[in-house]
């Protein structure tokens, strides 16, 4: 028995695994939230997906330029910037590499 939607999901999950073979589901959810809410605040993302502040920071660091762990480099899929209107808030946007991945995922799901 074959389920085309589930096969598409496997293909999407593999896109993340190509970037880092140890990509956890939580990281994928954070990326997909940012991809569908471009320019969102980190605190809004935390609330929407029911994530603690430390988890949100850890995941957004991994998705950005610098990974907190010994890996050093992040996936460079998002940018984290201080909100110019309130420096205590962080804005999350996709990098060109992140937009490319989001487009690829959308194509897989639409195709």
C-alpha cells in the first residue's frame, strides 16, 4: 500500500536530513513556522509552537549562522535580528538558502 502524501513527507524530511543528518523534528517545526511567518518575532514563534525560551534560542541558533554546540556552524537558513523598534525582541527571517529550501518543500508538497 502506497500513500502519496506520506511519500511526500518522507521527501521533505530528507531535505532536512541532507543539511544535517541529526536534524530533530523540533528544528524542522521551527524552520517551517518561520518560513510561513516571514519576519515573525521569536517570542510569537515560541508561543505558537509551545516552546520554551531556551529551546527557541537553541533551535534558532542552529538554523542561523552559529550553532551553539561543538558543531560551530549553523545551517544558515534564517537570520536573527534585533527588532529596531524594541531591542529586546528578535525578528526571524529566511536567508536566500532558507527561501530556497522553503520553495523546494512547497514544490514537493504541491507536486
